[in-house]
């Protein structure tokens, strides 16, 4: 029988289908995965370097041509849509200015605007496919959550780059000296390639290469290596290798004598093994010195069939110089350096060390930097200036929260070699040029210190909460134990969460009844007292080996609840200055205020209801500039109803008002319980969430402020007993640290204050950390204050 052709079978199949009733009905559902209609004809991939598998430059293939997306108007909402196209559940961030390197070809999309709920990027608004006025220096990237959509197959959507790239770098000490302190500052350079860790051939290695490697490892600079020492090690390793290749028969004792160098046999054995394994994976590294990552340098990878690797050379060795913050932990001797002036750059609002909003000091006042043209080179200059390594990320769009006050710099363009951000070309700006929604930030590379291995949480519902356990003891006697809950508070919890790498502390708990302690019951640390800026609990004051707890038992031990975000309250200092005045208020109108302890102690002996009290009144406007809403620590069930004023108190103490002498002596004070935290007003694009009416939820939303007018009860300081003179008016928000914030240094406001017995002048009001140290010293000794008399 003659075979039937495929064409004949197709005709026969078609005829059968036309005659079959099942073909005439509605089609049966397909079991194959259905592709979203909006994404038909498009393919997506992540590209660029250095990057991880879930981040990179976004590239789209349309009509057979790959292209990129411009970062103009790009938002996190657009990143959410693109990450779902790429098979991830959501986005955790996005990048601009070609962080992963500039792409090639077309720029497919510009001014992309998404709400974040679109099924496909084709549903988002844009200028149209291929219509763009951008260059590839503006290519957008995304950082997706490392979690796949259920059932998603990436074989036909995400393109995998097959060329090699350097993923990580580390230093491996060549000489073993027991348990080495961290961080490691000198050793053989090793790079992680897809098939494991490899060494770098040192032929042509330069100081610029070392500068880049040290920056990646979190060190601001490098120093010269003792090349002769490592050359001697290599020679001895080569001799040992030659002896092993010769026939046996030579005396063993003589061989041992030959192999007895001053540095010990360990380094030689290790170098010998490395030579035999041909562990070199990289050669020809040539960096300029301004690169933020080794992958950005010119380099070559050895091919798999290269039998001879690094002939006549050896593994590259680098020695880095840690900043004083990390030099102590590495056991290095602190070098005597010339005293330097006050830092002119700082980071604010970061959840982890080495990250935050960039602020610069100009004319004695701190201000922010506009993110226009902000890139990795400028960010790296900031990081190194602060004693960290190069920058991991250059952040834009106020990712670390909005600042307040002046914006000092814009369009900063650094080469990467400058010693300070102020040495980079920049433009001074006016208020119309930039807003605080464009504040620039950085994430810096930090040295690995291993502090996170000495602390852990247990018993919590998630990895962000639980009872705190610390590792104590020396080599051979290490053990895990608990921390006494006595006096454990927000500041101590902030340090614990920072050491754990979990950001800020939402709560510091002194009792942990509802968390199972497991088999750890011994309390090994007590009397912990932190300032809140330490990198680990080891740096906080404590009782040492003399552990003493007022309450015994594992349920009275320290616990924390950590969070990646926190609020940040800031008082509008100019409003205090503009609204301050004196009022003589009759006693018969102050019964409610007396009930709430809003008057001086001498009011108790006054002739009620006759007479009056002299009050310094002013308005206070408290902004939340953080990245989380400010909420009272206590829940609604524990708020206290005050019949006198008809409101609930959600915090015992919300602000402290003080009148101080120039030497800091308090002569008058007032306090304000949280009458009701609410959103009085908000920024244009922010909606109110909290209000006092009808027993509503209390708090201050990010981007909103709570206004306490000068004419409400307790919005004053009782100055009845204050003598005429020159003083300092001080207002402190959240003084007892009841609620965690990202920054407590900006919670205090100070003003110069002159009182003549009848009138008062309040001027020069500023946030406590808004001035330089020298400006603060001038503030505290302005003319006439030393005698505290009217001038």
C-alpha cells in the first residue's frame, strides 16, 4: 500500500472534522497555558551587569528587535507590571540612568505610566512604541522579588545571558593565623563565576584594580602589598611541587627541613594545591579605578580548554584600608591621623548602615541633593568619603524619605576620583528647580563583619520578630543565651534589628510570654544600654559577666519586632518662631490643664480660682517624613478617656517643652500628651488616613502633618516663675522613644529666646541636627546669654 502523504492526511482530517458533531459545537477548553493577550508578540528579558537573576536592565523584543525602556516618568508601578511579565510576583525597586549598563538598539518605550494593576505593559500609557527622545544612558531597570508566579515557565520569556560575568569578589587570606578577626582586609582575590570561586592572574595587575576590589568589599581605599612576601611563598610552593614530582628516595628529614619556612607550611600547601588545580579564572584585568564593580572593568575569562593559565604569574593579592569604624573590629592598630574638621556629608533615613538620604553641609546648614543626573560615580564618592566602599546603588525619587529645608546641590557629575562630593562639578539650585520628592540617596558596600551570626530571634511568627538570643563565650565554649528584659527599650531594639540586618525596630519588648523560648533558658546578658547608633549589641554598655535581673525566668527576657520601614517626625521650626506670644490666663480657665499637669508645680499652691498664670504659647506642626505611618504604641483598647477635654490620650507623653539657661539648666517646662494624633493636612498626592472624630484611628500618615494650634490647652510653657533674661526654648517630640523612628536626632528643636518680663522674642529656631557643630556652638553663646541678663 502506498504511503499516504501529510497533505492527504490533512485533507482527510479536515473532512472528518467537518462531518463530526463535536467540531460543530463550542471548542473544548485547552490545557495548555494561555498567554496574556496583551503580551502577544512581545518577549522580555533582564540584561546588564553586575546583577542578580531577578534584577537588571529591562529589554523588550518587538517585531524581532530587542530594545530598552527610558527611565523618564518610570515608577514602581511600572516595575510591578514588568516584573509580572518576567514571571516574578512583584517588584521591590527600580533603577535609572542605566545602572546595569547602557543597552543597544531601539528604545521602545518612553514616559511609561502604569497604575500597577495592568495585565501587560501594552495597557500602560506611553509616547508610543519606538517614539523616544532618550539615550541609552537613561535605560530603566527593575529589581523583582525573588519569587516566581505559580506555574510560570520562563523558557520562552526570560532570556538568559550566556556570557560569563563576575558575580562576587572576596579576599582569601594566604596565611592561616588561627581564628582571624573580621573583616578580612588582605588576601588573594577570588571571583565567583557560574562554576565556583576562581583566582585572578596578577599579570598586569594595578593599584586601580585594587581600588575597585576594595570598594566592592566595603573599604574606602587600598594600600601597597608586600609583594616580596607573596613571591617568596610562591617560590617555596614551586620548589615543593618540584620535589613532589621527583622519584622518592631522598631523606624525609631533609625534605622536612627544606619545607620549614618562617611563615609555616600552611600557606605553601595551599598555594601548591591552588597551582595544581589551575584555579585561575580571570586575567587581563584593567580598571580605570572609578568603576563601582569589577565587571565594569576590561577583563578576560579563561576558556575551559586553556591548559596553561597565568604562566609566570600568580594569584592577585590586594590589601585594603578599613575606615576607623571597622578597623577596631579587625584588630588593626589605629593609625594616628591628623584631626579632621566636621564632616560635610552625611546619610539620613537608612534602615541599614551605609545607606540613606544624602545630605551636605553648606554655610553651616544641612541640606539635601537633587537626584538629577545622580549616578553610581557620584554615589561612590559619597560612600568612600564616609568611610565605606563604592556604591551598590544610586537612589533617586526620595527612596530614603524626603528631607526638609534647603536643597543645596543638583546635577552633580563626578568622575569617581574626587575625594569629596563638593569637589564634583554641580549646580546650585533654587527652590523652583527641584523638590524634596527628588532627594538623592545611596546604598554603599560594607565590609563583612559577621555580626549577624552572633544574634538570632526565636519563637516569633516570622523572621522579623521573636525573643533575642545572643552568642557568648570564647572558642570551644560558645553558647546561645537570652538577654534580661530589664530596661530594654526602643533604642536597644533598634541596635538588635540593625545587627540582624532587619532594618528598624517597631517594638522593644521586656516580656515575651507569647513566644516559645525552646530549649534556651539561660540569661547571659543584662543591663544593656544603647544610644541607638551602635552596629551590634556588643558595642552597647552592659553588666558584662555579672548578670543580674530584677525578674527571673525566660519570659522576662528581651524581644523585638523589626521592620524595613519606620516613621520620622520633624517639627516645623519656622512656625514656632512665627506664632510665639505671651498670654496671662486666669486660673479659673485652667482646671483641665491642671488636671493634666500642664502647669508649673507652683500652680498647686496658687489661690484658685483667683489670679493667673503667664503662658508662652505657640503652634506646632509635626510632619512625618519617614517611610511608615507614625502610630501610637498603645492599642485603642488602652487609650485613656479624658472627660475634661472630651478626647482620648493615646500616648502618655508626646512632646516636652522646656525653657533652658545657656548652660542647659531647666527653668520651666511643659508637656503635651497626645490629645489626638491625626492628619490635619497632607501633601498634594497623599490622602488623609487618621482623624480624631468618632473614636477614629490615631496616627500621622507619611507625607502628612498634625497641627496643634497655639490656642488649645497645654500648647504652652508656664513661665510664671521665670525671671527676665536670655534663654533657649527647646521642643522635643517623642522624648521617651515610645515609638520607633528612623532618626531621633531631628526630634529636638531649639530657639533663642529673650524675655524682658513683659514681652518675649523667639528667633533663630532650628531642628537640632540642622546646623553644623560650629553653628550650634555659636547659637548657644549668642551675645548677652553668658550673663543671662537683658542686654
